[in-house]
C-alpha cells in the first residue's frame, strides 16, 4: 500500500480574527487541495481544522482508509497535541487542572477519533521554509482569508 502524504496549514489575521485553513492530500499520484475559512476564529482552530479536513477526506474514501498516512504540519500545537498531550487531556476529562474546559476540545476529539481510526504518522515541518506543499497550503489559507476579509 502506498503511503498518503498530507500537508496542512492554518492561519489568522488577528487572533482571534479572520481565519483560513488548507490541506493538500497526495494519494494515488494526485494532489488534492482542500481549503476553507471562518470570519472569527483562532490560529489553533484553523490548524486543527486543516488536519481534521484532510483525515476526514481520506477516511471517507474507503479505498484509502487502510493506507499509511504521513501528516506534515508546521504547527507544534497540532503535532505535540495529538502525539503527546492528548493522553493527559483525555484522562483529565477535557478540563484543565484549574477545572476550566480545555480549549478546542471539540476539535481535538474529532482529530483523536480520526487519528485512532487511521494509520497516521505525524511530522513537523518548518513553516515558510520553502517546503513546496506547505507553501501551497499557506497560499490557500491566505486566499481563504482574503475572501472573508470584507
């Protein structure tokens, strides 16, 4: 089975502010671009939405569900969150030690379910460093934010 390669990015103008997310899913020799945005959101929500959107597209394509997946993200928040921090978040019932709800727990739970259902390897890439598909995701994010600016 051929590995599926994914690149994701999210961004915001202001935080919170106008946000955009994008992903490129490279499978079966083709690169598929997905993107979207929200008028009022945060950078972290957009980063998570990009990863969720990519994995949802793969999960919803039955022939791709069992393929290994490499997700490349320039977000340490996403990479560390899904590979390390999430275990304690789940044990703590999605609340902080202070008893307040964990930020973005709705999105973390979606990402966790997809991550558990698929064979995903998480990889951090440096943003704005000339990585072709990471740069493309950034361009798509900027386009989505531009659409929502007014």
